[in-house]
C-alpha cells in the first residue's frame, strides 16, 4: 500500500496526539519512527488494538491502531539510547532489531532501529486454530503422540514443538495442553482435548498348593500377567476356603490388592483360582512284641508309633488282639479294633500297621557262676554255680574263655543244660589266673684287683618255672675296678613265658661282688676242726 506524503504527515500527527510515547532521556537521540497498516489473517484489526515495540526482550514503545480510509493503521516512535548515561538503556541503538507485536503476538515483520528515520512499515500476522485430538492409553504405558488439526487448513502450516498434557499417571482424564507447539508467524488459538488413562488389565493366577493333614498351610503364591508398573506392588495375601480334613480347598483372592497410589483403581484384576489339597498323613504303628511264661495271664498288648505322628488333638482308640493259643510258641499280635479318632472316620491318615508277636516261653531258671581262680601253670579247678531252683536237675558243666596267661577270663555256660522245659538265664563270673611267685637269688662273686670278672650266676631259691618257660638275659654288677664291694644287679635277666614275664611275680635278691687288693693279699685256708 502506498500513501501520499500529506497522508503520512497526518498519520504521524494523529499517532503523536493519541498516546505514542517514549522514555524521556536526558539527551535523547531522535527516535526511529514507523507507520503503516496493521492486518491479522489479511484483515483489519479492531480500532484500539495495542501495538508494542521490543528490542532485546524489552518493550520501549507502544501505541494503538486507528481506522483510516477503511484501513487499520498505526504510527510509533521507538526511542534511542542516551549514550551520556551509564548503566541504563533507554532505547535502541543503530542496527538493533525491533520486534513489533500486534495485541501481544509478534508480527511477521521486524524493523531496524535507525535514529531520525520515519519509515513506512506495514505489520501483519496470521492466526490459526489448533484443535487437539482426544487420546487414550493404558495405565503404565508411554503417552501416545498427541495429534491435532488446524484451521484454516490452507495454506499448509509448518509447526514446531509438540503438544503436552496435564501431569498425572492415574486412571482418568488429563487435559491435553499446547505444550511447546508453535507455528512461526501464527498466533495459535488452542482447543484442548483429553488424554484418557484406562485401567491396566492384570491376571493373577494362584498356584496350586498341597500340604499333609495337620501341617501349617504353605504360603499361598501366585503369578501375574502382565507385570505391575514399576514402583507398584502387591499388598495383602491370598486366602482359602476353611477346613482341615483331607480334600481340595479353593484358593481365594483374599486381601490381595495393589498399591499404586490410587487405591488400586489403576488396575482391573482378573483372579484365577486354584486348590490347596490336603493329603493324608502317613503314620506307622507297630505292635510291641510281648512274652509270657506258659500258664501266666497275657500281658497288656501295646504299640509304638515308629513313623509319623498324630496331629492336633487326635487320638488312638480301640485295642490290639492276638491269635488264640496257650501252649509254648509264638502268636501274631494283630490290629484288632485299633483306630484313629480325628472326626473324619480316620480318613485323614494313611495308617500302616505292622503285627507284633506274643511269645509263650519256657520256665525261667537262673544259673550264676561262682568266681574262681588258679595260679599260672596250674590246672583249672571245677567251675561251680548257684541255681535259682536247686530242685531242677542239670547236666553238663560250665566252661570258660580260652587262655593261660595271667588275667581274667569269663566263665561261660559251656554244656550246662536243664532240658527243653527251661530257659536258662546265665550270669557269668570271672575266672582269674594269678601270677606264679618265683625268687631268683644272685650268687656272690669275688676277684683280685686287676683280674677279669668271673661269670655272674644265680639260682631259683623259691618257686619254679612252668614247663616250656625259661630264663633269658644276664646279670650285671655295679661298675668299678677298685677294691671294694659291688652289688650284683638283675641286669637284662627276665623270664621268657610268651607274656613278657607278666605270668610270674618275680622277686630278685641281689648278690655281692667283692674285689680284693692284689699286693698284700694272703690266702689263708679255713681249717675246720
């Protein structure tokens, strides 16, 4: 659009009269002035629309539009910076870019600040309406891409940035916002929509479990598909139908819930049940073996639980029974009426019963061996005993453990018998072989000083050796060669009896070895009258 010079002058005057202003400077440079038309989407703007001028993000001037000859027009003076002041910027400097805004929206056109100019500068901007498309997602999923439509749709508009949305991840509606979306050269009128977050479908499947009757319930566990959103967790636990008898019991959801910061409302749980199976409790009862003497009454028939145990306060009722008969022999002890009382007819137990045996025995007889002894090398004595019933005739004889060395040997029953009618209880005694006493006396010896020692000899002066034993080793004397008396010692002398000599109680009597002086020695024979 081209204006006549007179028209431009009138516009300037009108602009100055209607409120164009600038910051007063101490020594202001001439402003950089602009005038022209103002259009939005190629149409006039309402009269009084605010026009502002900005340099480096600071507003330095403003004015409002007028209608003139069917056009919306403006005129504005942008002040300059007074170089005489420091620390304060009052306006533009040569070459600064001026951004013009129409009702707060940057116009497509910018200006260059130049002192003392008065330029025709038409301003315009395009405005579009952006409408967000509704979106939805499942709780825990990433947000979808937010899309939109815009009007007018022609000509095509190039957008920058993207839509955003109100914060929040719980189930519900969340407003879609303009976010960082922009269209350079356009003012965006934004129509919002919602991002709807739907509950996450999750399946909880209980694992089948089992236990033995009487045991504590196992931990009831489960698996989930799909997994919970990171940060969420389960709380509570599964439960089951009550009951403790053998059978199958449904596992229930119980108090199992999800902690998600929204009272679990972010999930829809589908629960798949399973069973807790209570199996029979194994128990083994063995009848205790019993015995009695022929003719006596039966003892009480008892039993022992050898494997497993009773649960809760269950108890065993009834009693055992045995096969009939009273003669000497064995009779099976059977289950009889024995049963387990647990309120379910015994079905909670897998009972294994093992028969016992009642033995009707012979008459008892106790034989107690009397202790006996002998000296090593002597013949065994006759072994005697005491009978609990001396009137019972006996045959045979007691015996003993083999061995002839000194020590204790158990006396055994040997061939002693009272016949088939009696069961002998034998109480052993000790047969003791004691060491044989023996005394060895060293013969006295002498020599003249300087001569060789004579052979050292000895004699058995008390007792005797058992046939086959012998004496080995040698006597020895105290060391020394000077005239005097020296003890003759036992040295290595010992009895060889196959038991390190322990079969003998050896007494040794030492002899005297005399060394006579050789120079003045006069032999005077003893004359016996």
